[in-house]
């Protein structure tokens, strides 16, 4: 499933990408551009803007209810029954494309030496060349993802 996310929902877009979902997001995109992208690329519009949602007509869309991004994630996963579709760390957070595995030898010239000494798994964005690896933030992200995906409904 592919989404286009309006400028009011940047954190939702980021976490959808972290979870492996295709979530197009440009904080500077005007409403007309979002609607055109949704039509052209068969994307589902995610927005809190009732006027934009009304203008979307018959386009697939979801009125995001909460201001809390964890609740927003849960609403999207519930609305489209995507709980079993999450594939964390498989999408570039900048380009929104699928990452490619990168072996340690190929990563040698792309990461700092101290990272190369400690890390065995890498991924590469084929568009922007950004390299990803489980760094110091990884454990906290794993905990957050586990909380997001462990229970469908939570009281945050």
C-alpha cells in the first residue's frame, strides 16, 4: 500500500517509512500537488485537513484523528489492516525507496572505521547512497517499534 502524507503529519510519514511502508512526504507540497500525486501514483491520502480530504473526492483517503503519532500509526494500521505488513528498516527515510543489502566489504569506504569494526549488517539506498546500520539509536527504535506493533489498541 502506498501513501501520500500531508505536511501536518511529518512524524507519521517518518514512522510509516521506518516500519517499511511507502509514504511519500514533502513538507512544502501544496494541496493540489498532493492530490495529483495521489491520483498519478495510486496513493492513499493521509491528512487531518478536512478541506483537503473533501477535495480528494473519491480518492482513497483517511482522516487522521489524533495528534499523537503513535495513535496515528495505529489508526493507519487498523484502517488498512496492515499489522502484518510492517517490515522495519527496509525503506530510505530520505528517498522513500526500498533499501538494498550492503555487505561489510562494500561498506568499508562508506562508514566510519569504528562503525565498521562493530557492525556487521548494512543497507544502502540505491537513489541517494545513504548507508544504514543498527547504530546507538537502534535499541530505542526496536523498543518503540515493539510497542507500536505489540498491541493494536493502546491508551497512550
